């Protein structure tokens, strides 16, 4: 079946511009996550959506970052007034159930969006 | 404090050698999950295994095997008879159930290079 998809695959922008990154999770997955991976480093949690609950925004690095999940499916991560330190690969993942719960909580990742801020 | 430590930053082995990737974790939860992911050069993370804290049985899947030891808080991953296609960055991750954290805590990864 279809996996997690993300668009665009690459985004080059100028410092100060806003960007929107899109994620389509696996159909039927209730949980959706955004992570950031800087070059040569591990994954840094950004935000988590679970069903209709309020999102866990504890990983967002600043108020320039925000995310929405519409209709419990597609999610958009928005970065306003981009800075050079925002350059990274942004990864989206989804899971059947939430990370902190029992059951099928393994996360399946999309291919990522590589963001370059000039 | 780092919840997941992968002390080996890079490992190189010659094809057909066995290799073990170390993972040490830290948690106060009594119920938690451990994961391994593979990130090949293409960049997409591939799920390999999930293990819950109550199941210490070692698991084997083809050339892959995992050794979970609660006494040492370790969840090591062994590749037997390595192949060039195994070259990738491997991440160990932890999911907690009692702290309220909703994310996976990832280690910094181990880059494995298999030399033909």
C-alpha cells in the first residue's frame, strides 16, 4: 500500500521567506509526527498529532514554526521568516496508534523535504 | 540527558563480516518500546524492529538479530555476513508510555560502511 508521502522533496528559499511543507500519512493512521534532521545528526522531534486531541507542540524550536492537521489526515508544517539554521531535512511519520501507547506504535517515515535557506 | 546513546559513530567492515551496533537507553518507565531504523543513502528511514520492555527474548530475522538486555539497558543489533546493501545509518530509538512523551527519542545514529 501507499506509504507516507511528503512534498516538495526539495525546497530552496531565501532567508526571511515563509515555507510550507506537506505530509500525507498512511491511510488509517491516527498519529502523525514531524521531525527535523540536520546534516549528519539524529532526528529532533517537532510536533505530534493524535486523532482530534490537541497537538503536542513541545518540540517546536520557536514560534516561527507551526503545524496543522486537517481532517485527521494531511498535515502542513509552516516555517515563517526562515533562517539559515532552519536548513535541514524535515521528516514526517505516521503510526497506527500513538507513540506512548501499546500496540502498533511503530512509526513509518516519509522521504522527507530537504529545506535549504540561503 | 541523552535517552538513547549510540556510542559508535562510524563502523567499517569488509563484506561477509559480522557487525554489532550498540544501543544503550535510559528511562524510568517500566513499560517502554525500543526500535531500530535503517537510513540508507536514499534518506528514507526504514523500520526494522519494535521490542517492548516486557519481552527480552532475542529476535532473529534472516541476517539480522537483536539482543535486548534490561539489566544493562541495552538493545544491540547484529548483522551477520554483512553485505554492501547494508551500508546505511542505523538509528536506535525509545518510546516511553508513562512520561507523557509522544515522540520517539532517537540516538545519533551509527554509520555502517560495508566494503566489498
